[in-house]
């Protein structure tokens, strides 16, 4: 809650009061300016990271896609091997195929 100030009587007191308020406003504006500058730096950093990562992916997209494809193929082969051996065992039990 703001405090009630009595009105200054003399002109010098009024001017001193105005100067005090202006100094407070100046200090607050300087802190806002510094805060906005730091905020802008962080914003530009994120924009730079996004642009750089897009450029990197564009330059190396063939290698990245090859790596992803190889990992997916290896994963699918492993899954198929695990599922396929179980399926073959079920077929052997169900139809009594002779073992070689």
C-alpha cells in the first residue's frame, strides 16, 4: 500500500521530490533495458540453434537417413528373428514336421 506523503511546501522541496521520482524511474528503466537485452540474446541464441541444426541436417541428410535406415533394418531383423523362431517352433509342434 503506498504511503501518504505530505505535499512539500517550498518550490525547492517540490523540485527535490520530482528529481527523486525521476531517479527512481531512470533506475527502473535501466533495469528493464538490461533485462530486455538479455532476453533478446536468449531469443537470438535459440533462433541461431534452429537455423544451424536445419543447415546441418540439410548438409548431412544422406548420412543421417542412411544411419536411421540401418538402425531400423537391424531392429526389424532382430524382431523378425525373435518372432520367426517362435513361429517355426509352433508350426513344428502343430504339424509334426520331421527335423533334419
